[in-house]
């Protein structure tokens, strides 16, 4: 089974994906490393620009019928058996990305994306099975336990577990809202 773990940068995808793959005995795959290895990702500064259609094709060719956890904020665009979308209170997203040294603009883009559920919406457009998990205030172990419980129950779709409409005031200082 292919499990994709997606979410806004900083929500904990890599941490959770590694732990989840260990607990399940699945292979861990980073979208970024996989794309570079397959020659479908181009390093641009510190980031990697990935051809998403090629990514979806290559993932299917390489991992169909295998057990993998795919980590990355584009992983929800591949055809996965389950997409786990990690959510995190936008204020904590902002704090984590700030400590990663993100520019004001990149910080704003990502905090805004978390506020308005961008990755969740895209995941639902692309995949049948989407499990949304609120990671706020939880340890990686608690998050993985929650995911494993949903998988064991055979849950196909669980969305609507967070609502960040009340969080705008907490992150106003980070937002650009179309301006600069
Ligand atoms: P992503 O891969 O989504 O960008 P990371 O897994 O790299 O996120 O995590 C971002 C930062 O947050 C790292 O410093 C990581 O140690 C920390 N972190 C991840 N998950 C948690 C958690 N559940 N609680 C506290 N800190 C976490
Ligand atoms: Mg990561």
C-alpha cells in the first residue's frame, strides 16, 4: 500500500513519515530525493522544482504493489492508497518556519496555505482516501498512533477535524493577504 503524508511545510511530515514507516515496516521515501534520483526534480536554490505529472508516473511505476510511506508536500498529488494530511495550528507553523529562516514572503505563503486548507483541498481533488490529522500539541508518537488507529479501522475518509478561521488574529503579523 502507498501511504502519502502531506501537509504545509513545517507541520511534521518528515518526522511522522519516518516513524510511521518504521512502525509499519514500510519503506520510507522522500518525494524530493526520489524526484532528484529520477531526474524529474531540478534544484532551484535550496528547493527542488518537481514535474508533478512525471512524479505521479514514476511513483506508480516504482511502488505499485509495494509498501511505502511517501513524505512530501507534493505527495498528495500522486495516486496513493491513502493520503494523510497533517494539520498544525498556523501560529505554530509560522514559528517553525521562522526558525527555519524562511523569508517573510515564504512564511506568509505557507501560513496562509495552512489557514485556508490548500493541501487538504488538493488531496481531496486527487485521491479517494484522505485522512486529516490535527497534530497540534501532540507528540510524533501520538500522531502516528492516531494514524495507525485510523488505518486499522479501515477508515477511508476523515476530514473536517480542524477549523483555523479563529486563528487569523494569532497570525496576522505573518500574513500578506495578496499585498506586500
Ligand atoms: P515537514 O517535513 O513537514 O517540513 P518536519 O518533520 O521537518 O516537518 O518538522 C518540522 C520541525 O518541527 C522539526 O524541527 C521537527 O523536529 C519539529 N516537529 C515535528 N513534529 C513535531 C511534533 N509533533 N511536536 C513538536 N515538534 C515537532
Ligand atoms: Mg520534510
